[in-house]
């Protein structure tokens, strides 16, 4: 495990001398544009583990992606090695179909403190709810980014993240009512406290999410990657390519349905992923929106 190989994986070639916000943002953006948020291992007969060395070998060595417990654990390791003041937090993800936050803490976040100011760095959410810049941990302040306007609010020591999106233009009207499309313009994302967590706090969740029939991740095969102007996502056999601010206050959302034989080719061409074992795509209706 070494930083040079990690930065070769993400394509970052900038300075590493200053532990400032500008460097952090640059490193972070290279990560989310090179390393997909994906759960394909579950649908390839592979086991997802939380051992840092195995996470590193998967993402850096095998050029795969991972979910939050992999992406953010690796990102936290990189930032700590560079000298940043980092810690892990745990979040409860909002389920729009149940209109409630999860009762299990399943989302791992990175908190970074720079010159007395705290920031949330989350490289493991994917689709349109993936932040593109570290978010300052302040309550009630709109923080506009390319994906939309993010905002934290704090109440009784619990922090809430929400995102406001633009209107959407969907050329393929067959998908205008797709269950993958988020219908609300303002969406709750997750809630969390500032209690420091360790990877050990996520052992049960890691097993549960990849084995339980109630888990989103067993119901859908997901691979998403941020681009320079939006994101792309392959969920089951549905490829989505979103361009942010395609026109003023309008995002372009393009859908394509793939045949079985096109899935692995698309993973290679659109996400730079080559799988070692056969993927069995799945997309149970509901549970997930972009």
C-alpha cells in the first residue's frame, strides 16, 4: 500500500505539500471521477470485506470501485497519511420510499478539520447525491455545487444533509415516470452525529448489507461514476447518463436499456471496470433514486 500507486489510480498529479482545503478538494474530485461507487461484488459471488489492505488491493490494484465503507475508508487513509486531521463518522441513510431514515447506521463518512474548521468528505454515495466538494460543517448554510445545492442542518446534536436539485429533461419519455427518477426537488440524504467511529463499528452492517434480502444492495446491482459535467450510472440493465446544468437550471438525464451481452462491455467502456467473475445484473423496482 503506497500513496504513489493510489494517486496513479486517481490521476492526481498536483502538489501534496499543503494540507489545505484546495488540495483536499482536488484530491477528492480526482477520487470520485476515477473510483466508482459500486456493489458489483455482491452480484459476482465475491465477498466485500473491510480490511484496509484488501480494500486497497481492490480499488487500486484491481481498478475496481466500492461502496462507502471501502471508498471512504481508503480516502481517510490517504488523507491521514498526508497529514490531515481526519476521523470517521457514521450516518443513517434516508429511504424516500419509506419516508424515514434507516434504523441501522450503514454509511461511513470522513470528517476533516482544517485550521479549526470542520468539513465532511464523502466519496461513497454516488449518483446525484454525491457531493463534489468537501462540505463545511455549518448548519443552515446553502452550499451550491455542480450537482445542486447541499445543506446541513443541526438539531439536538444530530446533523442532517439534504440536497436541492434542478429540473430534469428526459429525452426518452419512456423513462419519464421511471422509479429510478427522484420526483422531489428537495431530498433528504442522511443524518449523523459527530461521535467518532471506527471501521469496527461497521462490521455487522457490512455483512448485513450484502446478505439480507431486505438490503438495497442485494436488490440492485449498482455502478456509478462522477464525470466532469455530471455522472453515469448502471443499475441492473439501465444505463443513465446525467449532464448537470445542460441548460440554465436544467439537468439532462438520458436512459438506455442494455441487453445482457452489453452490460460487461458498458462497464469497461463507461466505468473502466473489468470483472473477474460473471455479473448477474438485478434491478428490483423501487428502493433507489438518482
